[in-house]
């Protein structure tokens, strides 16, 4: 699925369909294409899908943090003139979504997280900074999925290019450190936004017990599992992911 990005002021984003806005947040090593399945399905069911390009590698280094990206997201929602939106985030995107929901609860109608960081320290910690070693990067990328075939050469090449770009590597490390600092265990019990948690049963990056912890700590959450599924459920099992999410949105009348 290739679409032309909209450029609007400082924001660059994909816009698909019409209806209730779902704003999607990609992860640290993820791209907009990770959500092809969501972007194809939900516009056919009365939702507008918006996927902003997060300025992970262009923000001044001193401002490169989960908090800055949460504020950027709020600016994006305001810029488009929405009173409130549904947020969907994977990995770091889930963490940014959680923090944005904590900071600006009035803007977030519902939150959806899958393989989210925010509770589990090593989700962001040791993974990437081993430059130059393609086989190591390939093994790391394959480890993200239950089925290593999902880690195509294109995905591996992209991650390899990122960790061998000094500017991107420095920012990757800064974001990872910021994510570890922004542990949300104390915040979650005070966050009453309805939250849908969809998790891979075989997630090696944020293991299943992390999903259980999110579900226990959040006052209004529902947890759904996908079998034979790793860290990026919306990529590995798009049909199952979309069905679970759509059913939840209907049940909650969003």
C-alpha cells in the first residue's frame, strides 16, 4: 500500500477514509507501512485513519524524548481541529499514546495499545546499538515476529541503515533512555480512558506478562490475545487484529 503523504505545516501524515478519527503511532524502528492492514480495513467501516510521521530523527537531541513526542501528537490533533480521537500505538508508539492520554485525557476518546513499551524496561534498552553487523540486526529483526519470514530483507535493510546512521543511532539511544525513564506504572491506575490491549502470545520484546500488567493497572481496559504472534500483531495477523479491534470499538460505541 503506497500513499502520498500529506504535508501540512510541520506535520507529514497519511490520511485514509472518512469518519471517526483513529490516529496511529508507529514504533521506533517501525514505519507507516506497518499499519497497511489497519489502513485498508477501517476506512471501509466508518473511520478515518491518520498516521503521522513522528519526528524521531529530526527533533533537536535535547528534546528527543517520549514527552516531547506526546506533546507533538497533541499539537497534531489540535492542528487538524479534532476535539477528541482514538489513539492506536505499537511499541514506542503505544508508550507515546499512553503518555499523551495521561497528559491530555480530554483529547483521547479511546486508546489501543499493542506490544507497548512503558512498563517493561528492556523493551527499549539493549536491542539495537551494534553497528555494522548485518546478521545480528537480521536476527534482532526476526526476533520481533513469531514468523521470522515477516522480517523481509526490506525491513532488515531499513533497520540496518538506521543503526549505521550516526545521527539516527544517537537519537535512537536518546529515545530508548527516555522510554526507560518514563515508566508509567504509577500513572496507569489514574488513567480512566477506555483502553483496548491487543497482544501477541509470543511477543519476545514486550512479553505477555507486560500485557497482563497493563490490564491490571489500567482501570478501564480489555485484553485480547493473538496466538502465534510476536511484537507487531497488526503486521503479523492483520485480519485477527482488525476483527478484535473493530468488535471492541463497536461494543464500546466508538
